[in-house]
C-alpha cells in the first residue's frame, strides 16, 4: 500500500474521549505523531521499516523529535489501553486502524480523479 497523505482524527473523541485523561499532554502529542507515522509507513497502520522489520525505538524517537523515555512511556500506556499492539517481530500496530481510517480508502477514487 502506498503511503497516506492524510489521516483521519475524530474531533469529539480527541477532545472528550478517554485519551484526554489516560494520556498526559506530551503523551497525547506522541500518540497523534504515532498515527501520522503509521500513515507514512509502507504498510498503513503499522509502524515499521518494511513489512517484516520494526523501526528501532531510537529511530522513532528521533523522527518524532522526542526523547526515548517519552516514547517508551507513551507506547507502554497505549499498549495497556489497547490503542496499539506490538507483535512478535516488534512491529507496532495501531489497533482499529482500518476502522478509523476507512474514509481514506473510500475517497481514493476521488483523489485519483483530481490527480490526473
């Protein structure tokens, strides 16, 4: 799958949902950055170097311009709350990615028409 040019965020859920009290403000910023990174990786919804190789945590932290401790703390909380899963290979999966980003695929045909 090609890299996505945008990701969908739900306004009400972002402003009033559990993420507001489960994550500290700096962790929420990392969560949103992880969503963006998941859209930019080769396999949408999975943060990885490629289909089988995880991105090292230090690389992710560097790309997001944050320290390792903040990244690890955010990932730990997101795993505990079911926002992300880390598979046996170390790939970071955004849970429910397809459900929440379904609009991207639905609009694909319209984007292709405007790009021609």
